[in-house]
């Protein structure tokens, strides 16, 4: 084989090579950005002719459920996006199953503007309406957590992660992300009892993944390495 033929052979991808996960991550980032933008579109400016004699400040204060739901959902999407970014830092190859699981994750995330608007609209409604709105909101997040955790489980079992990655950290991340569907599922169950308690769980989740979560992963990584050294 001539030198030119060897160069051409190396340039043409082999059929058995797995596709790069770069397009999956880029597409996901675009969806996350669109979802966060759509969340803000539900924030409404009170119309002057609809003030009914009250001040603009009072009209804005009456919309507090919209603001609370927007902040809560914005941060929820941010948590999913940041952890998704961490996951794909270690994933070096992709396959059809990973692609499908990622699409199902985005399916659940993309519905958040709808579930957020419903939660805000019925925050001050009767018990049954508020309960149903909270359960729909929780159900979408619980499904997203299930697909997110399933993505990482599949990536580990299918050998899609970097072979140079620390196996103790990979296991720590597996346990870390298994909490997502469990806690979102707990919020779904509690929403049937009291929507306010369900929202409290979301706030705890946000605080955990923003503050001690990464520290817990580092601690579990070091602990796994020490236990492996003792064997």
C-alpha cells in the first residue's frame, strides 16, 4: 500500500468505530438553553388597564408564585445541565442506547416550562388542583432523574467512559446520581400529601448539589481508594 493510500485509509472512519458524544452534548446544551429561556417567557408585566386601582408594586407582588416557580425551575435545569456536563467530561464514546436515553432525558426537561407554569398558576388554588399541579411537576423531574441515572449506569456498563478515568470517582458519581430519581420520587409521593413539602425537597436538592454534593463525591472517591488499598 502506498503512503497516499495509507493516509486515505486512516482518514476514513471505520464502520465499527463508535460515534463521538460531542454532538449529543452540543444538542443537549442547546435544549437546556432554550428551556431556560422559555421559563422566563411566562413572567408577565401587569397591564396598566388591569390594575383595578391597585399600585404596580401590589400587582407585581401578587405574581409571587410566578417568580418562585421560575427561580426554582431555572435552578433545577441548571443542576441537571451542570451534572450533564460533568457526565460527558468522562464519556468518550457513544452508542444508540446512550442517544435514546439522552433524548428521553431532554423530553422530560423540555416539558418544564409547561409544568412550571401550571405549578405557578395553581399555587393558590384549592387543595386538589394544587396537589395535581405539584405531582405533574414532580413527575417530570422524577422521570428526568431516572433517565439521567440510567445514562450513567449504561455508560459505565458499556465501557463508554474514558479508560483513564479514576474508577473510584466513577463509582462515587454513580451513587451520587442515583439520588436524583430517589429524591425526586420522594418529592412526587409527598406532593400527594402537601405540595409545600414537595417544594421543600427541591430546595434541599438544590442546596445539596450546589454546596456539599461535590464534596461528598470527593470524599467517596478517597474512601473507595483507601478501601481498595487495604484489600
